C-alpha cells in the first residue's frame, strides 16, 4: 500500500456497471520528501506522476489515503473490473520517526 494526497476528482461519462456508485480520485503519491518534511508547509504535488484511484470509501480533496495498485486493486470484486488502483484506507495521521543513521566504525 502507498500513501497519497487527493488533489482532485475525475468525472466519467460512462462507467463499467460494477463500478457504479464509486468515485474516481486524482491522487498525488507521497515520496520520501513528504515524510522528511513532516507537517511543515503544504502537502503540495509529488514529483511522481499523479494517478486516478477508484474510491468507494468516501475520500475527498485534501484527504490522505492509502491506495493499492496493480492486480491487487481488483481483488475486492467478484469479477475483476478494469482498474489499476483502489482506495484501501482513509488516513487520519501519519507518524514518521526514522532511525538515526549508524555512524561508521
């Protein structure tokens, strides 16, 4: 699972029937720099490409979500739909506490 910030929504004119009722979120994935910066400053856009994520949990713009990509994204469905990423979690807080780098011996 990866974390990312919801930066927008996507509207489709035609949807695969088994995906009706969900929404599509535009997500900027977090990078190492996001965690190292901590809560200082705005989340901002990632240097990585943004992606479209299927959401049935109710994520919205400004939320942090946990998303799954690839084959695992289709696992919650009886018949695998044509999706590449799905929202798996709505994240309230992220605690990042890296271990100090070991000094050379």
